[in-house]
């Protein structure tokens, strides 16, 4: 027996509304079948909807929309994960020091026997040093103590301290942060060990 026209209109409106929310016809049909509606009636309504111009336009636009969103997310991911946004990337220590002295945002990374240090300078004449990776040859307690730790230092324009790059402990009196604290802890532990205090 055919579906009542008023009920058919309500079911059609429901299917159209749910489809435009992003649900598939298959999932909508399953909900309606679970509610006791006849499969043939549902299929007929879906076929009518598919032939309507708004559904056709929506179906044609979905692949374009998906591709557009993927491209947008891809560009955003590239900007934020593969290139430090707003920083000039330096390949040499001299490039970084020159930009840091001018208080220009820059980034420089070095790999010292498997331990990776990332240096950043900022426009407010601050500098950060972060240990982003620790050599596999280092013991676990050292990795736990230093991995992903950083310190921040303040300086005046044209007074960048090269020892922040060249040494672990040099110039730390102008710096703050967990890496500074970890370096001091290690230094104290080594001193106590040498003096037999431990």
C-alpha cells in the first residue's frame, strides 16, 4: 500500500534535512527501516530526492569540497610543522648570530653527535635554546633530564652572547627555564660525585 502523501512529505523532508547535515542515504535509510518504514517507500523517496537539482549540485560539490579542505589543511600543516612561521631559517651559526644581534626572528638547528639543539631569536631580543633530540648513546636519566627542555635569555641589540650556542653553561646568568635548572642540577651532581659527597 502506497505511503500517505502527508507522511511521504514528512519523510522526504526528514531525509533531505539529514542528508544535508552530512549523513549518507544508506545511514538515513537504516534509521527509517529501524523505525518500521517500508524499504520500497524509502527507496522511492530517495530516488526522487536524488533527481532534484539541489541534491545533484551537492553531490557534485562534495568531492571539490573535500579536496579543497585537504589542500587547506595541508598548507596549514606545512606552514606550522615544517617551516617555523615568521622565522628566517639559518644554515650557519654566523647567519643566526647576525640575525639574533639585530633581534630578528630566526631559527638555527645543529646536530652535535646525535643530540639536536634548536636556537631561536625573537624580535624582542630574547633567545631560546631547546634540546629537541638526545643521542641514543646517552643514558636514559640524561634523556629524561634534558629532552625537550629549554631556557630563555634576554639581551640587548647587538649584544648576543655566542657562548649560548657554543657552550652548555656559558652566560646562563641572563637566562631562565627548565634547561638551565637541569644543567645546574647535573653540574651540582658531578661536583658532589667528584668530592665524594654523594
